């Protein structure tokens, strides 16, 4: 029940924020901020209260459309809870990062942010396939609005591309879902979209392969992985800061979540056959994403491509079919959420100050804004995979898990670590180091508002980096369920 | 069957016909727009309400009234749908007429005639009633399309529709004649050749070729789609709304009946041809709409695609007629809502204009200039694209379910491709509507509140059914089952 | 027997010829006259097929009413010599080719298909008298008749509205 | 009643389709709207002929009844059509249907 | 109760304080935190070392929290110290503290004073973790951490783009090595099922499958990691460029501690290496090749710090060589002594450089011994140790290596010869450096020295580190390598010093080098111009100067192609996107084609309908 309330709270707050625009233009910001802080605290309370005997933190199961056996089935287990926590926390980041960025329609802006988050929480907690798909699509609409209304110069192209990619791949998933349900109905005579039932559906392997592909394509598009990644750089670049933060921090994770939650457990046999493709795609993403990241001259684009590379690790981890790999993928999700959100926030802050994202127009910013420099350095180093920070844990676990499966692919993936260093440091060099660009106007450094969020993110990353066990032990009981029989 | 029951069952038709006469007499006595409008709306409401009586008289099963009609719950569902659509058209039409047209009253007569024609079709089980229903709708529409006095586009559209529809009708008629010649009966149920086998029954087959060509014209399916954009474009938006919804829906209702009772789809040939038509319609319709800049034309092209989608439901009747009916009714409910809303927006915006504001640029920044209309336009576009939170999603879901149930994988492939293209242009509408309005764009003021109110209602319906369609689905399922499918 | 068969083929030939003439004439009045001949020959065929009532209606309503309506309009619009000249300009052979080919192909396909029919059906030529037609019409097809009435009503209202504009404007000018 | 004619059904339908195609041909080649409508009438007649022939094949009155409905249909259509033609002549000052091509794309 | 955990915690605390205060503390406070934390750590190390020697246990352990447990995979934040680690810890904290102390003066006039110590403390912390971690993952944490600090400190003067480039080069090149290391970790985990170092060693000793190909691969991968970090061939190219950092950094990171991490790694994983002859040979060969190449290169450098850098490379080459031939204790011994004298050399050269107004070119110095007596003496001591003059620390360690090589290596004569030649070259370039810097005529103006300025060589914070390091450089060897030989028990080999020809030769080589060097560079007996003009020597000197062309090779083979492809226009726009652009193009093309049918002409419309009729006819009837 509590998760439904959480979603409703966000939805309601969205409406309130929209309406409150008429009273005062900063009021929506405050409402959104307070809501996210409150929800984060709420999640923490749930977290510390611990799971019930079934390992669940919340569970709600009501009929929705009995005609098709569709239920309003929201369930929060450890994995969901972690991602929900990430969502609400990044909600704070998103709101703060765009505190002064929007010049118009503040209310509607916050409305969209709150609604995206509501949708995402739905995605993370839906245990009915139809409901999952419903949320999956719903969260895109406010996201689309965020990009299309408050985006930068190329927003039409970018928002359209984003929407088309995710929608079209979503259609494939819808077909797969319906086909799965129908087949299960024909076999067992029970028409239901329930995750637990469908997981046990007795599919023959050829069907399972096809259905898995439907899910898989949708999820890797969202993840994104090469070759369906091309929406991401555009969308990230054009989105307003909050949009980029949400997009990179959370929306990409829904793809990863989908693979972990649905593709692997539901089509276990087929996925296991598929491992070499999955891992290869991951490796290609790592290398190609890293490589393209280096080619970029646009700060945000670079970070965007680096996201592709990082998400590649998730694929590698999941398709290694090992506890290590899966845990690594989960940690990567969390850590990448923190580090990339921070980098996008940084990009937004720079753009707000310099009105450009082009790194050739930056250079030597450290002198003007040492705090921003230090913070950027921290997060660049994190995303480069420095041990002691969250990303490393994820990548290491992924690689060590993958190594048991395929040495060659793991070696290639490990090369990605070198590539990460190349682009990460080049980002740092081109923006913050070097000779101060004389054309750059005076820019003010981070103040309390931005810094406080950054510090939170840093603490979070360090926490994941040095005490990942706190997360690992939560998800550990789930692994056997997620990875299914043979382990 | 007792005559009393028959009258009860046929009550909606009687009420509507009576209302038509009342309105005509009213107009004849004194030409007053308000009176005509109120009478029309009252008639439509009364007809809708009369279905309650009719439903209770009907009970389960179906009532055959002369060889021409068979009334059952499904027919009533269609009827109610058409009536509500007509009601919306009447509301919008009254605004439109009062502001932009000199002679107003005949419109209501035509609207009622057309509605009557459309009510005939869902119950029709005979070629005679089929052609009569189709033509009543058609003839009324010719005049409705060309209704405004001075503008040239409506006239052009009316003539084009008339000529081409004439060709289509003749094909339809010729096809019926050949089927009749081949099978010996014009009742749907007996329209298969007497020995039951279609092999070598060339009269029957040719007849079906002509028949379905005519139907395809009425439904504007590829390759008979080509008239659609011109007529949609030229006609007053609200008439276009009626044309796009009720006339299409009614034809669909009747061919459904024909396909089920006549077992047409037992013929692999017909099924094959229809599948091809469906695929091509989905893809070509959407492609044609892709870069279209005129909203009405865009919606016209998209309607081609939507009709193509609906053929999936039609093709399903051979194996699972109940699901096919459910699909088509739910889809039509959604399609009616979103199409009426879209054309309603154009109509409402054009109220104070000489020319219809149908270019996509004219809705630029609409959400900010006229929030209600803008929001409804956005919802309707999203719904047409089949994205959740709107009824369009459930409609599309039903199609997928139906397609998978029938194992029509090619069609599903085309549906996916078509929807994919569709998302692009629907989203273009959305994007235009949420764009920051240019500085010289004037605020939209003086728009009729009734129009906006109805728009808001339609928008809310789309959302409400998009979030909680359970009752609607249950209703449809119950009625379909009760009707014995 | 023989005679009626010949009569059928002759009427058919006449119908086809005059139909072609009607379609290709430049002068509208001439074309309408050819059309009347077509209708008359079709009426003969109706009669031969055992449908005297239909034959009568064909003459009375089609030739008698509808074509006359056409003629009215032709005269009202004053399609005189100038329009004939314009028509001859429009009707260049180049325009005929594609439609002719298309129609030809359709005919060939149709003909070929129909001739495939095994044990082809015969029209035995039983006459269905008007009385029988009337019985069925006002019994089984009663509602159809009602609907035809609505159809005509719609046409009436529509034609009235569309045509009235013309009259109104004429008055204004 | 005496039997009037004994003839293969196909022959009558050949005539019907020929008339139908002549009508269609007329619609395709004529630019003058009056001729177009005239061609449509020929097509309608073809349909009527087909119905009457089909009725005769089964020796039923239904074919003739359908012919009567077609008649009503044709009348109704012509009535509205001619009204529109008059309008066309007025607005576009021509009967050339090709001039009415403002709606395209 | 030992305070093991506090040793790394102190520098960490220093780092955190400096990081969080964002440079707002006064410089005096910064210096006391920065240097003080390391100093305290050094004291603590002494205390722990005393505890260690006086206790019976051969290991000290300090557990804290669990890092991660996934299935069988289990690592913790657990510090584990044995004698080997303790030596390393002592060197790190001891030498580290002296360099920090020195740096408080050296950096006093630079911007970012606080940032400097912040990084330095972080470095010390990471380095301590590297040597104290009980599992390979913790070692890897330190390993990467020191790499990061190296990067940060090389690029400390971030306004100069070249420094930034050098920093990135250092990071990326060592990362290549790190990748080998991490793959080695994976392999070890796969073999052993654990990343605990001790478990791994036990496994290697007891249950490594025979023919141990896997083991060889593991060793080679570990070697790869070590090679990157320790700037050995073929990943040595970053070290000379790394001299862009402030001189204390070069002293601490790129001479005394970090670059020897590779040596530590191999020594730590001794049991693995012992099983594989191939791997041992590779280690020796790598060391030898580096030693050889770097010595020649050092001979022709003009930048004083680059000379020292190449010298560092070659000395680490000695250590690798030692490990490779099984002289574990000698190698470690050399690591320690090298840390003393190389730190001293760097610090002294730093003073010189500052005095010369940031001039590093030796040809522009000259005759400085009078003006800078303290650095001169310091440098002299350091040089003596470097060339291994008897009784200096370097003598003991290097001699031990050479003798072991003679006695114990598989290709004794070849190995020994090369090593001796390199030793000779070492003397040669050291003499050249001293001559060019301190003797002869002054070539340029010196920086105006102020007695008051903090970095003045005579100030106590400069003199004390000099003095202490100088003492260590000389006396550090007296305890003999018996000290380090304890570390490995009886596993290593070491040769006793006997008066035999080989030993004498080994003893004499440095002197020969010094004498030849004197004649070559200082006296007028040899016409240097003539040698320079000789085409062959010119070519050779250019070749050597460029570090044997490795930079050029990598540049051509890797860097340039990568950049070329990366920066072409099409690729910035993502080649995969072209596919989707094509789809978009096709869709709009079809749209336009289909739109052409919508002419608005009724007759054409009717035509399409009749055509459609034909098509449907065909579809229904004939298909």
C-alpha cells in the first residue's frame, strides 16, 4: 500500500506544484523539493523498517481489469526499494539542479518532474506485466515534455528521437507481453498478467527466444546499448539539466531493471543461450561508447556517451549469469545514477553560467571556480572507475563475474577501463584545466544550494564505494530468484 | 415474435424517425435555429435513452425484424456510440452554424437522417438494408460536406465525395448482385453459395471482390483511400468529425455482421485480400500522414491507418468473433473520442474565423494560448498514437491481443510499423501545441464555452477510460456475450 | 424462344453502342438522348428477363424523370456551342488510352473468370409479375421502403439546401 | 406467365459488366461534371441490370426490389449532385471538375 | 593492541581536513596538517615496527568492516602487515614525511598550497593501503589511488596544458598496466576462489595444478601491472613526462614509493612467481632491458629531472632484475636504499631548480657548487650512492644484485654483463650530471636568493630532510641485506661477498665509470665537440635522447590513429546513427512519392479506384 501512496503523493504534488505557479514562481520548486525530501525520508523509513518475512517491503494487489487478468500489483522487494530510493533521491538533485534554470512555466516543469518520478517508481514496483508496461510508457510523456518544452536549441529533433526510439521498442515489448500472456492462457487456461505466474509459464524454447527478444530490444533501447543508443546523446544534450539528471540517473536504469527483473528470470533458458550476444553487445557498447565519448566536444554529449559505455557493463554483468555479475550490474545502476547525475548537473551549471556546452569554449575553469573543478574531478574520477567509489565496485563485480563466463569478452570489457580514463581525463582537461580561456566571462562558483547536493552525491558514491555490502546483502537473497534454477 | 416486443426493440429507430419528423415540422413552421437545435439534441438524447427500454425488452439473444434486420445488444452498443457522437456533432454544429452559416436548420435534418442511416447499419443483416443505410448516410453527408454557402473547399469536397462515392457504391451494388446471383439469397446468413463450398464459385468470389472494394472505399482503405484527405480537408471540421467517426463506424458495424453471419472469411481468398489491404493501409496511411502540415489532412491519412488497424479485428471474427466484436467496439469508442476531440478542437478554434484554422502552425503554442483546447488536442494526439493514460492505448492493446489471438503476425508487424510511423506525426502535433507561442500570436478569446466544455469532457473521457477502462470493457464483454457471439 | 434470344442480343448491342456514344459525345443533350436509348434497351432486356415491372420503372423513372432532370440542368447552365468546342479540346485520344486499357483489362479478367464457372447457371426466364413484387416489397422489404423514404428525404433536404443557395444568390445579384 | 427468355446467366452479366465499365470509362475520361454524373448513371443501371438478372436466375422478386432501391438511390444522388453542379458552375464558373483541385497534397 | 589502522588513517584524516576546508586554512596550519599527519604516521610506524619485532607473531592484522560478499567472493577492509609490508610502510611514511617536510618549504610560494598537501596526503594513504591491504582488491584500491594522486600531482600546475597532457599520459599508460593487473585478479579469483593474498599464496604453494600454465599467465599479467606502475619497458614512457610535477612529487611518487609498487607486487606474490621459470625470466628480462635502455637515455638528457627519471627507471630495472633472478631480498634492499638516495637526489635537484628560477636544463647551469653548497653536498652524497661507491647504501644493494645475478641466474654471463655495463653507464651519467650542474662555468643567472624565503636551502626545513636522507643514503646499507633477507625466510637466494675476481670487478665498475666520466665530461683531454659532431654519435644521441623511440612508436601506432578516427567529423556524429537517418530518409521519401498521387483531380482518383478494383479482383479471385 505504501508504494501506491508514494506514487499518488508524487502525482498529487505534481498537480499542486502546477497550480501553485499562480501564487509564486518559486513555490513550485519548493513544493517539488519538499515532496522529494519527504519521499526520500519515507523510503529510508521503509528501508530501515526492513522487509517482512517474504523479503518484501511493500505489497499491493488489487484487481484492475479482470477481463484480462490485469491487476494493480505493486510490490517492493530489495531491488525495487533500492531503485526507488535512488529515484526519490535524484528527484532532489533534479529539482535543485534546475532551481534557477527554468525561466518559464515553473509549475508545469515541476509537475513533469514529479510525474516522471511517479511513473518510474511505478516501473520499479509493478509486478503485473501490463501495469509495468503502462508505467513504462507513462513515464515517457512527462519526460518528453521536459525535453520538448525546456530543452535547448535542437529540442524538437531530440525529443522526437527519444520518444520514437523508446516507443517503438516499447511496442515490441507490448507484443511480446501480450503474446506471452496469450500463450500462457492457452497452455494453462488462466488469463493473467501476473509476473509470478508468467515467470513459470511453460514455453517451448523457440517461442521463448522470440518473446525474449521483444523484451530485450525494448530494454536495451532504454538502457541503451549499441546499436540502438543513438537517441541518448541527442536527448541528453538537449534536455534541461533536470531532464538529463533524471534521464541518465533513473530512466536508463529502468532498462537495466527490466533486463534483470524480466528478461533473465522469465526467459531463463532462452536468455542463457543468448548470453554471448548480450555480453557482446555490452562489450561493444563499452568500447564504442567510450570511444565516441572521447570524440565529442560537447560536455554533455561526452557524458552521454560515457553513460552508454557504463550501461554496457550492466549488460555484461547480467549476461554473465553469475551472482557476481548480477550484483555488479545492480551496484553499477546505483553508482552510475549518482555519478552521472552529478556530471550532468555540472554540465547544466556550466551551461547556465557560460551559455555553452562546447568544451573548446571552456578551459581553465578551475581557476575561476575551484569548487566546481574539484567536484567535477571527483565525479570524473568516480566514473573512470576509481576503487573506493561506487562505480568501481559495480564494474569490478561485473568483470569478475563475467570472467568466469568468457575470458575474451571480459578482457575486451576491461579495455573499456582504459578508454574510460582517456575520455574522462580529457573531459577534465578540456573544461577545467589548461590555460584559462580569456573569452570566458567571470563565473561564480558553486554556492550552498548546489554544493549541498553535490556533497550528498559524493557521500553516496563513497558510501557505495567502501561499504557496498550494505546494498549487496539486501539484494543477495533475491539473486537465486532472479537467476533462476541453475546457479 | 410479438409485435409489441418488436416495437419495443425497434423503439430507438422509431424515436429517432419521429424526432426527425418533429424537427422537420418544427422547421417548416418556423425557422428558428435554437428550436431546431434543441429539438435535435432532445431527439438524440431521447433516442439514446430509449435504448434502456429496448435493452430490457431485448434480454439476451437477438430479435429478427423482417429479413432485413436483426437487433441485438451489440447493435445497440454501436447505436449508442453513434448517437453520442452525433450528439457531440450536434453541439459543436450548433456553435458552428450560429457563427458561420446563414441557413442553419437543414443541417439538423441532415444530421438526423445520417444518424438514422448509421443506426440502421449495425442491425442490418440484408444487402438491401446495408445499401440503404450506407446511402442514407452518404446522401446526407454530401449535403453536409458542402453545407457552408460561400466557401469553395466544401463544395469541391462535396462533389468529389459524391462522384467517387458513387463509383464506390456502384461497385458495392454490383458486388451484391453477383453474390446474390451466386448464392441465391441477399440475407447475410444465407449468402454463402448453397453447396457451402466456395471453390470455383466465381460469381460469389467476383461479387466479394466488388463488394469489398466498395466497402474499402467507404472505410477509405488503401487503395481506395485517395479521396479521404481532400474530403476531410474541404468539409467543415465538425462534419469531417462525423464523417470520420459515425459513417466509418457504421460501415464497420455492418461488415462485421456480414463477415460473421455470412462466414465470408471462410474464403481464404477474401481473407488474404483483406489482410493485404489491412497491411498496406496501416503502412501507407501512416506514411502519407508523416510530413503532412495540414491538420485535417493529417487526421484523414491517420484515419486510413486506423481503419487498417481495425481490419485486424474484422479478420479475427472467423476464429473468435466475440473478441473481434469486443475489439472493434472498444476501438471505435476510443477512436470516436479522439477523432471527435481533434476535429472538435479545430472546429472550436475556427469559430470566429473566415477560413478553418487547419494548418498545423495554427495550433502552435495552443496549450498556452488556449489551455483547454490545447490540452485536449494533446491528449487526443497521444491517444491516437496509442500511448498509455489514454483510451487509445487500450484500443491498441486490444488490437494486439486480437492479432495474437488470431495468429496474424504479418498484420501485427504492419501494426507495429504503422504505429511507429504514427507516433512521429502525432508527436509533431503535440510538439507544436506545446511550443512557446510566437510573440505575434494572439490569444484565443471569445471561443464558445459550450464547445470548450464538450472538448474538456471528451478529454476527460479519454483519460478516464485510459486509466480505468474496466467498466467499459466489462460492459462490452457482457453485451457481446449476451448477444450470443 | 429464338426471337427473344435475338432480341436480347440486339438490345444488348444497342445498349452497349449507345452507352459508348453517350459517354463520348461532346454535346450534353446528344449524350442524354443516347442515354435514353440505352435505358430503353435495358428496359427491353428487363422485360425479356421476366421483370416487366422493373422494365416499366426503368422507362418511367429513369428515362422519364432522371434524364429529364439532367436535361433541365443542362439547359439551365446553357451548355451551348462553346462548351462543345471545349469538350472536343478536352477529349483528346491521349486521355483515353489508360482508362481504356484499364477497363479492357478488367473486362478480360472478369470474362475469363466468369467463363471458368463450371456448369454455368441458366436464367430460365420465369416471369416475376408486379403483383408478386409488390407483395414481397411491402412485406419483407417494408422497412426497406421506409428507409428508401428517408433516403429520398435526405436527398430532398440536401438538394433543397444546396440548390437554394443558388437561388438566393441569384436573387441578390 | 410464359417464360420469356432462356439464356446463360453469364451473358447477362457480360452485358452488365460492359455497361459498368463503359460507365467507369466515362468517369475516367470526362472532365465535364455533367458527363461524369451521366456515366455514373450508366454504372448504376449496370448494377440494376445485374440485380434483375440475378433475381431472374432465382426467379425471385428480390432482384427487382433491389433495382427499385437502386432507382431511389440514383434519383437521390442525382438530385443532390445536380444541386452541387449548379453550385460548381456558380463558384468555379466552369463545369470542369479538374478545376476543382484546390484540395490536394 | 597495536595501532596499525591508525597509520593510514592519519594521512587520510589529513586529506579529509584539507579537502573539506577547501584551502581556507592558513598555510602554517596546512603545513602542520599535511606534513604532521605523515610525520605522526611515521612515528606510529616506528612504534608498530618495534612492537612487531618484539612480538612473536609474523603478522599484524587489523580488521574493520566487510567490503563486499557475493557468494564465495569475500573481501574486507582488513589491514595485514608482515615484515615486507612493514619495510614498505616504513619507507613510505619515513621518506614520505621527509619529503613532506621539505615540500612545506618548497611549495611555499605556489598557488594551491593546501591542494598540494591534500593530494600528497591522499597519496600516502593510498600507498599505505597498497602495501597493507590483506587482499588483492584492497591492494588494487591503493594501486589505483596512487595512480590517481600521481595524475593529480603531475598535473598540479593545471594551467599548463603540457603538464595536463603529461598527467593524462601517466594515468592512461599506467592504466594499461592496471588492466593487466585486474585481469590477473580475475584469474586468481577463478583459480583460487579468493582474493586474500595469503590464501592465494597458500594455494600457489600447495595446490596449484601442475603444469602451471595458468600460473604463468597470472604471473605475466601481474608483471604487466607492475611494469605499468614501475615504468618498465614497454610501458615506461610516462615517467620522464611525469617530471612535470613539482619536484617533491617526483621525489616521493616517481622515485621513492609509487614506482616501486610494481616491485612490491611481485615480491608480495612471490609464491606464484617461484612456480614459473618463464615468468621469472620475463621479470628479469624486463628489468634488464629497462635498465639498459634507460641508462643510455639518461646519458644524453639535458633536463636534470629527466636524467633522474631515467635513472629511476634503470634502478627499478635493477630491482626487477633482482627479483627475476631470485634475489628477492637484494631487490627489496635496493628498493629501500634507492628510496633514500633517489629522494635525496630529487630534493636536492629541486632546490637547484628553484634557485635557477625553474630552469631545468643542465646546460644552462654550471658552477653552482659554491652558490648552493647544501644542495651540492646532498647531491654528491646521493650520487655516490647512486653509482654505488663502496660503503654507500647503494653499493651494498647493487652489489648484492650483481653478485646474485652472477651466481644464480640462468644466463649468468649475459645478464651479469648487461647489468655491469649499465652500472658503468650509471656512473657515467651521474658524473655528467654533477659536472654539468655544479662544475664548470655558470651558464646563466641565478635566481636572486633571499635568506628569508622559505625554500632557501639553508632553512631548517630543507636542511633537515637533506641531512636525514643523506645519512640514510650512506648508512642505510650498513645493516646489510640480511635485514631484508629475513623477509623472505629461506626462499630467496643471496650471495655472500667474497673476494673473487667477479666481486672485484663489480666493485671496480663504479670507479671506472667515474673516472671515464671525469675524462669525458670534465677534463679537456677529450674533445667533446668532435664526438658530438660525429654523425654516428649524433644519431645515437638523438635516438637515446628520445628514449629509444618508444614515444614515437606509440604515438604513431596508437595515439595518432585513435585521435584521427575519433576526431573526424562523421564519427563525432556516430556512424550507427546513419542507419536510423537512412530509415528516416526512406520514410520521407515514400511519403513524398505517395503524396504525389494526391493530385486533387477527381478523375485520377477515380482511376486509382478502378485500378484498385482490378487489384482486389485479382487478389480475391486469382490468388
